[in-house]
C-alpha cells in the first residue's frame, strides 16, 4: 500500500472549496462523537458560521491536503495579553474520518507547533476529552499531560466528561 503524500500549510484565507471541505470535516467529526465544542448532529450552517470567523491574526489555520483534497486541520490561537506573548493554544485538531490513523493529525500538530514558534510562542497548550484516541497522539508527539478538569465537556448524550490538558514548552538551556 502506498502512503499518501501529505501537504501541510498555513492558509490566510479560505477559497470556497477549502471552506466547504472544512465544514464537511467538522460536521463529520462531531457526528462521530468528537469533543470539539459542538454537539451532534451539527447543522452545516452552524459549522459554516464557525469557519466564516477564521482565519484571523490571532487564530491561524493549518490545513492538510492529499492530492489537493483537504483531509485535516488545526488552529493556533495566539495569546493576545501582554503577559502571554510567549504562549499559544493548539485547537480544533480535526481529521476527516476517512483519513484518520494515516499521519494527518501528527502532521497538522507538528505544523501548528512550527507556526506558533514562528510567532515567538514557546509555551503551547491544548486539551482533549479524557479517553479519546487523541490522547495517545498527543503523548506520542511529545506533549506532557499537566492536569485534568472533571465534568468539563458535555457530549450529545448529555454526559459530562473530563478534559485532559497537555503542554509543550521550550526547555531552558542548562
């Protein structure tokens, strides 16, 4: 089996095809139960309204494509506070369900980290629902678990779930 060539880049504006792909991915991952701030079933109009607010100067968008088709995304939210110019949050790491477990998530996370560092961000944080497969991905990508918040996110069934908080930071030079 040939491993697909994954192209990952930051985009500064969406064309209609990219936006439609991102809407579709968001609707499908939420439908599959992902805890990314929305409840299933996600109305495509709500997903479109979400993407209409991006990208922006403080919320950078990363996309992964295979053969020109958008298959994954992540965001880099740059802290705007004067005491937080060194930090960013990695958010909305989404991979089209048909492309999961093929290195897309790892590729968009790595690129998001590069974008954050290009903006001078040396402390990075992210969170994910306890028990989700994304926990393995983040740990294997060098992220450190730094805590948990119980009853943080509500699922479509109404159940409350804990979130796991991860961080990465540049180590001081000895």
